């Protein structure tokens, strides 16, 4: 499994609606509310052969209330073995 994060900017007043829609879709591992330029930080896991761009385009960006996304692809975890 490949982990990656997506920062989501929601339309005004839509943060909770978007977070609930992500939770109901059961596609996110973790969903956090954040302060700053983005409203949510979401952690996803996909199979190694899944195209992350297509996943974001087809599963995440189609959720009503999302204004913008920033995908963060990770490549090494530190600390835990």
C-alpha cells in the first residue's frame, strides 16, 4: 500500500460536509481539520499499482464542496520499524 496526503480547501461553510462525505465514502484512512490555507488534511492508502492522480480526480475532487486540493506524495517513513 502507498500512503499519501491531500490538503483540501473547501468552499466556505462546507468543511464538515466534505469531511463527512469523505468518511462515508470510506476511502480515507484519517481526516483532520486544519487551520491555514487548507481546511482538511486527509491521509489515503492505495494499492501500489493505483494511479494516485486518477484516484484524486475520480474519488476525491468529485465530492461537492471541494474548492482545491494539494496532493503530498510521501516516500519514506521515519521512526517506526
